[in-house]
C-alpha cells in the first residue's frame, strides 16, 4: 500500500535482534519495558529519519509508551513493527498493534518459556546436580540460550516478512480500516490489563452488631477490581487535563502511600 | 569471611541479578547460582547438592506477566554460604533454609519493588531525552540502569555477610510504612496504563475498554481469553460495517 517503500536490510533486523536482548534493562513498575523498546529501535529510526530530525523525536516519544510482554516473544511484535514502519503506518497505528499484541504474547509466552521450556532443562540440570555433577551448570544455561537465540531471530524475521507481504496485499483504504480495528482491540486489552496487572484493594471492615462486614468483599460483589479501575481512570483523566507525567506519577504515588499507611488501602 | 571471598560472592550475585535483565541465561536459578557460590567458597559439589534441593523448591516458582519476580537467587546463595562456611552436612539444609528464606523474601522486595521503582526516574529522564532526540542520553539511561541494577540488588548479600541481622531488618519496619510502600508498588502500573489509554483512546473505542475490563474482572479470564473474545466482537463489528457499506 505504501508509495515509497524504505529499504530494510537484514542488517537492520540483525541490529534489532541484538538490541532486543536488553529489552528489560530499565524495566520498572510504571511503564515496564518502554525505554528498552524505544532503545531497541534507535538505530532503525536514525536510519529512516536522520539524526536530530523532528520525525526522529516524534518516533522516540511515541515508543516511550507502556510496553510489557514476555521478552522472548517481543521479536514477533518488533518484526511486525518494522514491516508496518516500512509500509508507511503511523506511530499511532503501530502503538495500537503493540498494545493489542503485548498482552496475549505475555499470556502465551510466560507459560511457554518459564513454565515449560525452562522447566524441562532445569529438571534435567537438577537431576545432575543431585548426583553432585557440575554439568548441571551448562545443562541449563547452554540449551536455554541456544533455543532462545534461534527462536528470537526466526520469529523476528518471520513476522517481518509475513507482516510485509500481508500489508502489501491490502489496499491503503483497507489497511487504515484494519488498523482502526486493531485500535479497538488495543483499548480492549488496556481494559483487561487494568484488571489483571494493577493491584490495590481495601482492608477496611465495618463491625455491624458483631457481624464483620468486609468492604472489599462488598466491592467484589458489585464491581470486582474497582480500585485498579479507579486508579487507571484517575491517571487517564489527569493526562487528559494535560497534567505532566511527573505530576501524575507523584499524585498517584503519594496518595497511594498515604492511603496505604492509614490502612484504608492495601496492595 | 575473608574479604576476597566476600568480594567474589558480591560479583557473582551482581552477575546473577544482571542476568535477570539480560540475557536471561538463567545463571540466577539455584541450580547454577548455588554451585558457583560453592566454587567460590571451595566446595562446588556441596553447592550442586544445595542447588538441586533449593532448585526443586523454586522449580514451580514462575515469573508471570506483570507480577514481581520472586527471588530464588538470594535464597540459594545465602543457603550455600551458611552450609559451607558452617561445615554443615546436607541433611542440615532444612534448618539453614529457616535463615535463607527470610533473606530471600527481603531480597524480592529489595530487587523487585525498590529495584523496579528507582528506574522510573530513569524513564522520566528518558522522556525528556526522547523529546530532544538525544539518543546518546537514552542509551546512557537505559544501559546505565541495566548495569547499576546488578550491584544494587546484590548489595543485600554484602549486608547479609557483614551484618546478618540488618539483612532482615526490612521485615521489621513499622507496619504502616510497609503497607504504604506495598500499596504504591501495586498501583504504579496504573500510571503507565493511564498514559497508554490516553494515547490510544477515541470516544468510539470506549465500549471495548469496558468489554476488556469486564471479561477480566467479572469472568476472571486471562489476557489470551480476553483478546480472543474482544477480537471476535471486533470481527462482528467489521462484518456489520462492510454490510452497511454494500447496502449503500
């Protein structure tokens, strides 16, 4: 659908593959892997937009958004990202794609990598260690690294090529409409993650003539996860009013600390 | 303990904690962390036996999306130090774990809550760098915390080696401070999600936010189930839209 496709080479993908290993480098409770994601794409953005250009700044800011997935699954999302970028998608559309996919890939990726693949190698290593064999060390580290390296490279290349050939097949108008649907899915995922990834509850209980009424149990019967929803909506409304990111963070953190210290709220 | 051994243990623990961030080669799992700790202390075979037993305890402990990672590393390193320095037989591991497990609980707070809160400052500095297109600053911030997070998390091991009582002191902080800190940690993700909602939100998408939230909150679905259901509804919407358009 794009008019002037930008030339993406294998070398660009290779640089992304190297950098994405460090996706978790600055992982944090607020936006998780956001800076790691933006950092992974710095060479590609610099190549496409040129250093110090307004478009580079725009691209970097757009990719500082909340992002969190199983790191081993991130190359799939990154490959699609490159394909969309190459075919001229906007940063907003790309953000929808990232948001729609990060949740399900975390949902599939954590059990796959940590509960299945790692457990297999770790069980063998534990068997060796129990016999006092020091082979337990390479038995876990070497195959796990190898499987991961191969998987991450092939999923990156595969999702880039697959995404590219799909986008080239659809017309520009169709593509915009599909991205609109991805936007719907993305907002649905944010709704789901609000209930799944944000904590917060109340330990308050009221004593009515000897019967202890727990407020959280009452809330659960009306709207479970009401407190996480309220916190997300509060920060959303604050951002809508163009309050700066640092201020929103401080408002939420300080009020949570005070409410927690007073025993009105808990984790 | 000799200073040299303490320094080597600190370096080893630092490498383990850096491995949590990259490249996830799993040296932080007990089955690797304990034998190498044993090697530093002069008895790698004892380390392997401890690694096998503590490894089994932590085998089912799996990192899940958005949750704080539990800390199998500190537990197995501390247990190995106590066993080898105390010249205890492997049958005594149970009593050693009574000391090692509280330290590992403090450690998951130290590396998983405090260590996941400090880099928020790096991220906000990264926002300013991104606005100005300063890619060098972004690199310094990202890799800077990546390197610093290791010694930061491993510092608890040094505290344990030199001042054992202090390593568990965090557990004895006044309850109100602990409650406040854990509450903050539990809601900080909402700040990032609120920001993401702000950029992806359009009035016509509101219904999908409600659907996603309701599937999780009322039906207790995981994120894969939510996406499948919401995608199904999006397909219905797609169909209706294209039918309406052909009717025109």
